[in-house]
C-alpha cells in the first residue's frame, strides 16, 4: 500500500546517506556546546518542549521540521530536513513510530554519533505505553505513539529531556532543571483542571469518536472511551467495515457528537455522519477540529502544549454542552500558561 | 480510347507541394486527369504517391498548391469522391462485421445523429454482391483473408457511388484471383464513366490494367496515356536508373535518347 | 457460429454475473454478517456506477489502442490537485477541477508530442505520465509542510478512499454516467467510425479532431470521478479491465459495451462489498482485483478466443486429423 511512499523516501534516504557520508569525510569533529547548541525537533510538540526547557539559555538554536496541521505519520523528510539533522547536535523526536517515514533516516543518523532522543523513551521505560496495536504485516504488537496526550506522561518526558540536555550541556544544567520544575508544576495543574472538566460529563456518555485512533492516552488519563475510524496511523486506508463499525457504535451508544481532527481529512467522519443520519439518528460534529497529531499555529492558544491540551478539553466539553449534555467547565488555573481565549470560554452553539 | 478536349477534367492538381520535416515529399506537382480513365500512380518507395492522394483529400496538410475535383474544392466535392485507404491502416481485430464496415461508407451522407437503416443496409449488401462478398455480410472482419479485406474496403467505397475513386495500393499482398476480381470491378467502374486513380506498385501489370499513368518521384515526371508515358526512358528517369526486365510498349519517336540517370531529390524516407 | 448464438452467449455471461452477485449478497449477509446499511449501499452503488461509466468508455480506449491513456490521465491529475490546493484551499470541487485540468493538459501534451515529433504514442504516454506524476509527488512533498494540507487529504488521491463516499458523490457519478451514455448514443456512428478508421472518417467529412476530443474529455471525466474511489495508480485498471474481459466474449461493438458495463458494475459493486467483510481491506484495490479476475476468467474460458477453448480445440483437431495419416506415408 505504501509502496510509493517507500520508493520515494528510499530514494531520498539513499541521497541522504550519500550526503551524510560526504559530511563524515569532510568534518570529523563533534560539536561542543560552546558553539551554538543546535537542536532539531520533528513534531510541533517536540519543538514546544525544547523551547520551554531552553528558555533563558543563550546560544540555543531550535529547528522545527513539521508545522501546524502536518500529519507526522505521513510526513516525508526533505533534503533540507536531512541537512538540518546533519548539522544538529541533538535531534528530538516523538518516537514509537509516530514519524513513520523517518525510521531509516534515524538509523543512519544514529550511526553518525549524532544524539537522537525519543521523547517517548521515559514513558515507555516506565511502562506507560499502551501496546498491542497492529500497523502492518511486519509491525504487529506496536505501541500507540500518541503518548503526549496524558499530561502525566508529558511530565515524565519533561524531566527526562531536561536530564538529557544537562548531560550534553552541563554549564546550563541549572537552567534546564529549573525550567523543568516550573513546567512540571504547570502540567500537574493542567491535569487537575482537565480531570475536573472531563469527569463532569455523565459516566454513560464519556465517548470520544475521532477520525483516527490518537486519543487512547487521553482517554486513559480521564476515564473516557475512544473509538476511531482509522487505526493508530493515518497511513492505512479506511475501509467500509471501519466506517460501518463506527456508525453502529455511535448509534448503539447514543453518542451525540463526533470530532474531526486538524491534521486529517474529515471525509471519513462525514461518511459516518451520513450513515448515522440514514439510520434515522443524528450526530453532531465538534465545534472545532481537535488537535491530534499536530498542535496549532504558533502564537495561538493551541500552539503550545498546555494550550493544545486545554483547547481540546474545551472543544470536547463545549461540543457536548451544545449537544445538550450537562457539563461543568472548571475555572482556569492561572498557574498554567498561556490563558484560554474568549472564544473557547463562551461558545455560541447555534453557529 | 483517346481523350479529346470535350472530355471534362475530373481531377486537377496545381503546384502541389507537401513537406515533412523540412524535406519535400511531393514537389510542385501538376496533374490533369480526364474523366473516365483508370490511372495508376507509380514511382519508387518514398516517391510521395500516398502522400499526393492524402494531401488531395485534405488528410495531411499542404505546403502549397491547389487541388480541384470537377473544378470544385474537396469540401464542396466530397460527395463526388470515394476513398479506399491502405489495408494496413486499420486494426482488423475491431469487433465489427463486413456489412457494418461497408455501411460506414454511407455515414458521411447521413450527417450527425442519424442512424443507418434498412435502405443503407440494402445498398451495402448490393455493394458486397458487386465485389463478390455477398455471402460474407455477417462475417467478422477478423476472419477475412487479405483479399477479402481489400474487397470489403472496395465495397465501402463503391457504396458511396462516387464519380472519382482514389485507391491506395489496392493490390498489395493480394492473391491472384482477388486481383483479377478487383481489376474487373475497376474496369466496370471505368466503363460507367467513373474516374479511378490508383497508387500501384507493380510495374509489370500497369500496361495491362491501366489506360493512364502518372510517374511520380516527388515531382511528377510524366502523366498521360499509358502508351505514351509508360516508356523505358521515362521509367528510368523516375526510378533513377535502369529498371530491369521491363517490356516497354511500341517505341515512340523519342526513344533514341540514351538513358541518363536522373538525379532528382533523393527520397527522404521509405514508404510514401 | 451465428450472430444470434454469440449474443446468447453474452446474455449467458451477464446472467451468470447477476446470479453470482445475488448469491454473493445473500451469502455475505448470512455467513459473514455483512450489514447492507447506508454506508455499504452507498459505496457499492457508487463503485458499480463508476464501473459502468469506466467500462463503457474503456471500450473505446482499448479499441483505439490507447489503453494506457487512462494511466497517463490519472497520473497526470496529481499535480493539478496540488496546484488547486495552493490556489483554492481544500475544497473538493476545486481539487477535482484542478485534477481535470492537469489531466486534460497531459492528454493534449501526449497528442502534441505524437503529432509533432517522431516519438510513438506509447513513448509520449510514458513521458507525460512520469513527468506529470513526478511533478505531482514533488508538489505534494512541498505542500505537506503547509498548514491544512493534511486536512485536504491530498495523499488520498494517490490510493483512493472509497469508504468515505457520500450520496452526493454517487449522484455525481450517476450524472456523469448519464451524460456519457447520451453522448455515446448520439454520436454512436461517429465514435465507431473514428475509432475504426480515422483516415476514412476524415476523408468523409467527419470532424475527427472534435470527435476524438469529445471522447478524450469523457474519459478524463470518468477518471477524475474515479480518483477518489480507486486512486491515481489503479484507475487504469477500472478503465481497461472490463473492456478487455468483454472483448473476449463478443465480436459486436454494441454488445461489447453492454457486457463491459456489466463487468464494470460487477467489479465495482462486489469489490466494495468484499472490502466490507474485513476491517483491513481497502476498497479501491479490491475492485481492481475482482475486475482482474474477470479478465483472467474471460481470457481463459471464452469460447472462440479463450485459452482453454483453444487448447481443447487443438486437441480435438489433432485427434480428428491424426487418424487418416496413421500408417500413411
């Protein structure tokens, strides 16, 4: 199925390997932190945590590869991406095969003594990865890569990444650790706030229906049940059976609202909605798309990790409220930055 | 049969030039073909014989020159002209029957949106009888022999009841019996006052079948009654050297010239 | 073999197809528990209608020896999708129009290359197919980093996503099918003559360029509509397979069209249903698999042309003609 992608990215990777080889021949020295500390981050979440931990430290350059609204399951690294990774002192990526098209690039880079760090590592090591999913014939029993949706997991990542930074750049270890501590406090407050909101929905109605299965950790964090049309990766094509299954699920459980995602086509959700309508029931769509694999535009509320989680919670709660379910929107804990926008706090359901 | 000034000119070509890739395939051709003749166009490979016909019928673009059919342009005279293309120009595996192909000759008269009906089928059957394929009407064209294919194409042209017929190599790769049959049909056409112009490859049979001949090697070397034009000298001129084994007709007064190799334009490519 | 005999055979084939389809639907409901709900009905109907449309038009493509033009058209659509997204955003209508324009330009390019250079049509098709598709892939790679690109689902054009078909999509395919059928009925003798002998058609005053353009446009339309079902890569199968299967059973053009439509409908419908059996079976490729099976069976078993038939006939001939020569000189 993905043979075209594989062919194209194998070609790119071949060129990548060639250029990496050339780089070895030319420059053998390892970069010391006294030069600029070059960090390359793949996903928006990775770039976000890198910015937060290195706040206040000079000489840091962070390069993000994927932008807002980009699907990391499908994103193929370009020439400039590989060049940037070549020049990096450290590459931060999400891991657990989220960046599905990067596997061979990471392998090649790993052989170059470039530091590559998976944000999922501490979560996996602590045993919090949700596993047992099948991606393809070769990749069975894989872990769900969307671990960051549980703020408690993100806390583990924050601390471990700060330790990794401190190891590479001991001069600024104090800053990294201080930033990590402050941020962890925010994450704990965020979790408490989100928990309060999510469990205000009556127990029999805690269902989250989305395009692809990105919210297992989110559900585990707050005691909600997930259903999706596609599996944990958007690379596979949704089948008729997948759509039918979700239609039946929505009808059987009287689910009032489904959610589209910011980085995935809404086509399959629309098909489910049509199927439900044909069976005589109705299901609404969420007031806004959820952030699943990518965060929002930089500078917006959803452009930071805390904002993204909070915005998802607001979207879910407001959508359920508009669907007639009694929910409570908890008061915002001002420890958590940034603050939510007015549009999220007061939603006009008629629009 | 002599042609006098009273005989109308069926087909006129003036200054016709056709070029491929900057090289001339037909150069400055002039022809005046009177009504009622059975004319062969002969010449070596690449001489432009098929090209001449296709250009006359507006199938390929002309670089220069005019062509007239009974004084009219081709668009005006289309009903007067019948065309038999080379047999190899179609895929004979096409799912259709013999009578279907012959009926296609009448499509032009029907115009847009009308369908061929009983009348068209009867005419087509008649044409098939004429070429001796009356029993083959519902046969698939993939089951035909080469000679039968040629006769089907002939019937398709006959059904158009034209006044001038153009045929591109109708005797190519055809068995002797079919060849005789075709010649008989062509003669019958001539006796009915039709003009038949044929691209022909076999010099041996020219004097026997055709009463007019045009010698073409990119330029028209000569055109006129076979007896006058089909001479050893002119043939040598056309073919650029001695043409061996040819029975020249009774020598005319000009035959004392020694043959000279005519070095005109070399043919640009094989096949006209 | 009389014409009537051949027609009976074709009616028999269509009857077999219908019977298998009905049996299949019945068995699938009882044995495999497939629900014939709105979703499956929509996708199966859409697939079947698309099969009719591509089956009918595919006959002309195959007979004109332009089978691979479907491949070129579908691959050439890709950069159009990318450009349309950059210009107009993720509106599906805009994307399809962009696909159509790019395909149409690709076809014109193929014709221009064939007409003005010494290259043959298969070379021209290959060049345009590769160049346009590569441009499309490069453009999509560039686009993938811009916001909202993933929401447009541009990558789904490459492989198709039939399961997301809506009733509006089915209506669109039906409308296009209606237009195509009307055109074919109106221009039947023109399409037939121009496909069989374009030179003779031209000499008889038919506007060959116009008729060819009309046919090409209909084929482009069919392929663009089918992109969302089968995707760029497999669309050519939907165009060629039903026509190829039908050709084995009949020697009449009108019958071939009808049978091709039936084969296309069968493949489109049954393929969609099979893909509903398991949750990991993609619909577009399944349709092509069913169509290919029809081709294989037709090539093997069709009387008169079929492989198996020829084998048996050869054996019978050998038996019949061997006897008098045994013991002879």
